[in-house]
C-alpha cells in the first residue's frame, strides 16, 4: 500500500500524536493548531522499522517538533502481538524523551469509531466489533456512543466465532464492524438487518478521534504505565496442535 498523508479539518487546538500498529496497517495521525494530518501505509512486520521515521516525517510535514506535542496516543490492543509491543515501546520512548503523557487507546474502539463515521451517527449508536485474530478466533467487543465519546458495553476478549455467533443469535446487533466479518461470515450468519462494515475507511483518522476523546476525558497516564492489552496468552501453536487442528478440519 502506498503511503498517503493528507490534511483534515481542524477540530482542536491541542497537539496530539497518535498511532496504531495492532493490524497489518501502520496508522499515524497528528492533531495541530493548524489542522490534522494522517498517514497510512503497510505495517505488520514493517511497523517496527517504519513507525519512528514515519512519525518524525509526519511531524516535519506539519512543522511541529516532538517537544511541542501535548501527549502521545497509541493503540494499546488487542491486536497483533508484535504490533502492540511496537506501538507501546515507541509511545513510551517518545513520551519519556519529550516529557509528555501517553493516552492508551482501545484498538477495537477505533474500529467502532470508524464504522460510525461510515454509516452515520443515527445508525451506529451501538457498534459491535469482530476483528480477525487468526488461529480461527476473533477479538470481540461492543461500544456505545454517548454523545461525548464511547462507552464500553463489552470489554475486548478473544472468542471462537461460534461463541460470538451464539450471543448474536438471540440479540442480533444493528452494526458490526471489523476484519472478522468476511473471514467468519458463514459462522456468524448475520441477518439482513445487521449493517456490516468489514473494512475501515481510515484507522488513522479514527485513532486520532478516539485519542482526542480519551485525552479530554482525562485518559492520559504516565509513560511508565503505557502497557499493551493482551487478551491472548498463547500466540503460537505447537506442531502437535497444528496437526490436530488440520485433522479436525479434514
């Protein structure tokens, strides 16, 4: 994917640097007094090498020094193990170096925020999120828009698709967003009345919007408290487990 920076409409006078590397996308955003800048490019295994230089390039594009940033926001998870560690370590490094606080952002909440931006506030008062977590599982959560920000209805958790589908069967959600939708469409079997948002419009813009909300709500913490959110204790299967899974499928 080709990197694409662009200028968005100014909505605040605070200066806030935000980024998320919890998926295969590297998402960066910067809020400044003169406007908001976003950048998205390929992440995944590349994020650990590209996040710092891309962040510094975005600051340079905006004419802002790191010392002028009021806070550093980062996608805390859940998500890819390496991506979460990358975002957390970079956020801590920037914050400690510049003497700034950090703002941890729920990486599933930004998916809900992006969905709301796509389908409209009147439709997406409550958004359920199902992100592909690999290993035939999903990261799931649910969020309600309160008018001033997002409230967590169901905290992020790691589930088998069948478990999430069973929850939805009795109470079908109005809006579901996330990369798990196309992967587990057959298992979810959502009704036609459910609005599905499988792809994000801009994770970078969403992480900045959510970061602003968390910042305004007093969600900033000391850099030493910037920790990733892991909901999967085990990140790999043994050879025997992989073989057993293949046999079960066949």
